């Protein structure tokens, strides 16, 4: 599939720089993703160590090359990664675009997730992607608050029950409402 994004993606807005992961960023990933909240509310592996970080980066490179996904590191100036935002095209260009986000524990409380989600949402809209969706575990009130601040609203789509990493989760669908 041909990706809708350019060869190199670097987005700015809301005091942030969202840029593509580089191999040198792999060393930051365990500090961002090896924590209980990420383990509980994302599909990322746990523990998230150096091996998991290298695999995560390799998966990103492959997914991007196939035009299926874009993962951008959240930074305040293009330097040290503070988290990531994700744009996935699971059903190709004709299906919904799924977005996601994760912020390292040392960087929470700065509204990084909502700000970066708004920047990525605007970019996805510029690419003509629609609808824009989030899948949020019913127990993740912090992520629900981020979704609301970024203009997403809970839909009436039926909850999706699944088992992930041995945990029963219920995913609720949120969609960008433009407000």
C-alpha cells in the first residue's frame, strides 16, 4: 500500500515537535514504555526492555515502509523523546485511521498526550483520512480525558472485549468530532 504521508514527517504545533523515531532513540524507549500504565493500557510488551525497544523500532520501520503505520516521538524541541503518537491504517486508505498515544511517566502532567494528539489529528485530516478513531480501554479514565481534550467523543459502537497480555480488556471506540 502506498502511504499517504511524505518521505519524512516532522510536525510542529502546540509547543511540540513530533518527529519520526530514529535508531538512536531506542535507548530512551524503556524509560518511556516500561511502566505499569503503559503495560496495562497499551499493546506494548511488558516488561519493555532493550530487546523490546529494538523490536518496537524494527516494527515501526517495517510498518512505515508498508504504508500501514506512522509512529512519531513526542518532543518539545525535536530532541529527547517524551512519548509517542501513532497513526495506523489497519484497513488501508479506505478504512478508518486509528490514532494512539503514550507518554513516559516522567513527562506526564504537561498535557503532552492531548497536545500531540491534536497535532496528529490535524495532520491526518490534512491527509484526507477519515474517520479518525481511538480505541480506549473502558478503565482508562486518564486516556478518556485526553481524548475529550483533543476533540474526540465516545461513539455508540459496541464495546470490543478481548484478552491482551493475559488481561481481559474492553475497548471503547472514540471518534474525532471536530470540537
